[in-house]
C-alpha cells in the first residue's frame, strides 16, 4: 500500500514564503505525475501545480510567477515553494501522485493535506 504524507504548512503573513513537501512511501515501481491541489472549506479541490516524470510543470494562473513545483526522484518527494503569499492562498493543500506498479498498472493516491493560513 502507498502513502503520501505532506508537511510544511502553517501560519504566515502576507508576502511571506512557505515550502510544502510530500513524500511517497510503500510498495511501488515508479511515480509518474505528482501535483498539489488546494481546497477551501467545503468547496471543490482545485489544481495548483503538477509535474510529470520528465520534469514538465503546469500551474494554475493564480499562482504563476509565485509558486514553483519540483521533485526529487531519489527521495520520492515533491515540493511546492510558495512565495509572495496572499490571503487568497489560504487553503488546505493536498498532494496527489500517479503511481505505477511492476505490472505497469497506474493508480491515483492522495495525501491527507496540510493547512496553509496567510494572515493579512
């Protein structure tokens, strides 16, 4: 079974920075796509950024130029560097990974999230 564990959330003032981390553990052959999504209260979970196993990244328009997604394949970890944070970035941030087993079957996994709160 695969687990995704996020860390790095917290309280920060507007204009500040945070770095989120997500590490995959368990039994798997390879990690394909990884990404970050965020959710405010009971609203839908929206894409923030994704990165594929070739290093190609995509970002939501609202975070372009402020957030950077990266991955360390040796550590099975994806990062989200957040700078120039705004109050509107306040949300619970979830890690997602598309993971393949040795039979080349892929599965989607979610972490349980880490809370980011940006004060005014």
